[in-house]
């Protein structure tokens, strides 16, 4: 619509009368070319004589509404001070260097930036002490106000960080924005937004967001002392290798410790992230009595270490390395123990997809790698493979890493000291490698993957006739394979001989057993002077994980076998089903009683979830069975008693004191 123009005034040579001179001059107003009704309808105003203000337009006559001209243009808003500041900054930057040095004093931010080596980037967000204080040329810049949006680093505890509230340096693109010629050319366009508050607000918010540092700001080396004393970090790393490493051997201990003592983290940001993730995942997995800190301090330190690692690793995905996968796996464990379910699965997804990007699932990709890198990749891949199958069965999630897509071999059964950058050294005769536990667990999870794929394919398209018979034969073959999966395990991984199925000692249950075992658990978690021999025996710890996982997979296979039999025969032998369920419960109970409770407790919450899955399903089966023998009911009752003890173990891994009240002495309130 064209802009409103004032109506033409008649130019008469007749002098004004006295009456007109006595009257006060009227204020001139701008009159719109369109009447109010046509303006509101956004149509062209049609008047036969535009010079006659008293004549109604055709539209108003047709609609029968008064034709008025009362619209007044809105008052112009205030000037755009943001653009004015940009123009002033551009003008100041365009001045000669001499005048800039004398008229502009460098901001504290630019001064701090000038003290940092260009190879290491800006000042560390974790410490006020620069990592490298070699002098460089100071570049003057205009002072920018800090962002209104806090970042995660601002919440680091003061005990481990000394820069809470430190001013962040201006990101590189903020300086470039102030010199953009496009901004200056469009200044008149931006000024027109002043009368529309929504547009003006949005534009200002965009400017304040530009003060957030880029991801590259955080990708820089750090010292361990910026998070915690070095001795404290060394203590936690020692606990990792004592209690966590046997179940998750995804770092090469000799090279990791050599790099740690050589302070590699002060040169390599990604190694600093690896150390931080290792510390965070260890703090949430070791018994609290082993740490000389209160639980709130442990909780805060674990969170700080995780966030420090996340700041760095999120900015360094390209090119991907095996270290990225290990870091994300440790992050997954940390979030699992902290109860951050969605974040845990996000971390696992990152780890799995980076592993696939590196083609860790293909054996051909290992040909050009050195022995250490080969074994680290094999180990972390099979850890991810097992975690994928565990989440798939316990949580009903889709399978991410399918067995038919994987051609990678199992890790070589060698301890770390026999793996060098240039060669594999022979393992001493009679010495069982720690990684053998991971290999046997991976074989069991591979069988679980095979049965899960068949279950889900058949659920979508149930087999009929001879196809159902063929499927039943496959499932029965899997059942035989899972029963014999550990028959060739090395001696340190074998359970001690147990009683036959028909005999369950009375001491497997009852109030006396519960009280004695609860006392042992309490001593293990609360007494720093309690014996650690069983917890420090890596093969006892691996036994619990191996044999409980075997019973879990056996139970899943037997359940599906019975479903196939029902579809083929139309009915089942209830007595046989009850005996099979009793055998699973009895075997699982004997496994749990054959391993010291300290070794079971060292496995942490993941073992509790597996036992709970089997026990709860068995209990439902016993309730539904009308002819279940008394021995089966007793076995399930004993297993339920033991599960209450495992729940007490799970509770002791919580780092939040407010959640301690959820368990009673016998653990039944948690089970409810």
C-alpha cells in the first residue's frame, strides 16, 4: 500500500480575514489516502472525487458504513542501539593501530587470551592457572558482556575448581560479526523492526546467544589438579584396575599408566577426557568404604569428572578413534549406575555407532593396526555387543549389533603385559588371562543374540508346520549349546562342585541366613578394614557374572522352546514345565551360594537386574502352575530371599543419601 500523503491545500490570493487571524492555527495532520474501512479490509479505496473529503467511497456506500479518515500513523520507536554499537565498534577497529592502543584499553578477556599459547587455545574453564603461559602478541578487542546462559562448567564444585564465575572469552565469530558489511547495509531494514517488539526481541536474543563459546573452546589439555589432587586420581585409578577392570578390560593397563605418569593429559585433551570418564565410572561402581570421602563428595566428584570429559569429547568426534568408544562406554556405565536411563542409552548409541564407523565389527579392519590397538578395539566391541544383548532382553529394546553382521574375532587371551606395540608375547603356561572371562561372556551373549533374533522374527511371522518344526530343532540346539557353554572354561572360572538338583540345603534360606548375609553386606560396604580378598579375586567376580548370565540365557531359550511346543502340539506337559522351572531356580540359587557375597557385590547393579529378571518370571510361573511341586515353591522362595539381599547390594551403590530410606532390614520394601 502506498504511503499516506497529505491532502492538497487550496492556494488563494485573498488575504485572511480578522476572524481567521484571531483563531489559533490548527495543528496540521496527515490524512490517509484510504478511508478507515478500506484500510482495515486492505482494499483499494474507490472515491469518484479524491479531493472531496465529505464524499463516501463506493465500498462504504455498498456496505452501509460511515466513511471516515481518523487513522493516524504510529509514533516512530526508539533508535536501534544495538546496530549503533556495532557501527561504533567497526569504526573503532578501522582506526590506525596507534590510535586504537591509546583510545581503547584491552578488555580483561582479551588480556587473559593473550597469555595462552595459540596451540592450546583460550584459558581453561576448570582453573584460573593457565596451562601454558608463554607470551604472545596481545590483540585488542572490544569488551563483550558475558553470556546470560550458564554452561555446565559453571556448576563445578569449588573444592575441585577455582574459576567459578570466571569471564568467558569472546568466541571468534563475535568479532567477525561486528565487521560484517551485510549488517551495515541492512541497518535501515533492521531499524524498521523497532515498532514491532517481537521481531526486535528475537533479534536481540540471537545476539546474546552468539556469546556462547564454540565447542573448540573446550578442546584443550588440562591438568588433573584442576579437578582433584593427583594422588586422589591415582587412588581411584588403582581401584578401577582392582575392582572394575576384570569385568571391563577396555584399556591397555601398561600404556595407560605410562601415559598417566608422563602427564599425557597436559598435551592430549582426549586422553584427559578418558581419564575423567574412567574416574567417573569407577566412583559409581566401587564400594563406598574403599573411598576416603563422604558420599555427597563422591557423587559431586563423579559428576564433575563426567562433565569435564563430556566438554572435551563432544568437540572431537572427527576423526573418530577407539578412545572415543571407550569414553562413551564408560559414560554409559556412569549414567546406568546413576539412574539416568535416557542419557545412558544415548551414550551407548554414540559408542556403538562410533565403533561401527571405525568398522570394529569387521575383522578385515584390524589388518593395519598394531597389537595394542587391535586388542583394545576387540575388547570394547565385545563389551558393547554384550551390553546390547543385555539391554535387548531386560528392556525389550531392538538389537543394535547383530551377530550376522559381525566378523570380528574374540580378543586374544593374553594379559596386558604380554601385548606390546610391535608384537604379541606368549602367555605363561598355566596362567589364565583376565580377558578369558570377557570371551566366555561374549560367547554366551552371542547365543542370546541368536535366540532373540529368532524370537522376534517369529513374532512378526509365526512359523507353521514344517517351518515350526525346523525352528524347534534350532532352539533345542541352542539349548544344548548354552548348557555346555562353560564346560571348557579354565579352572579359575569354574564353580566349585555343588549338590545335585534334588537337594537344597535348609541353610539356603530362612531368617538366620538372611541376617548373616545382610551383616556381611553391611560390613563389606561400610567397614574400610573388612577383608577384601574375595572382592579382589577377579576370577570369583567373573564367575558370578558368567554363570548368572548363562542361567538367564538358558531360561529365555527354554521359555521360547515351550512356546514352540505349544504351537505344534496344542498342549504342554505341566509337570515337565514345572520341573524345568525348578531346575533353573535351583541352579541359579546354587550359583549364588557358591560364590562369596563380596564377589557378587563387586559385580554391582547389573548382576542384580539379571537375577531379578529370572526370579520375577519364575515366581509368576509358580503362581500360575496348579501342580507345582513343593520343592519348586521352596526353591523359588529361597531365590526370592536371595534377591532381597541383592537388592540391598544395589541400594548400597546409590550415592544419594535421600534414597537410602527405601529399604528395610530384609529388603522387602524395595522388592514391593
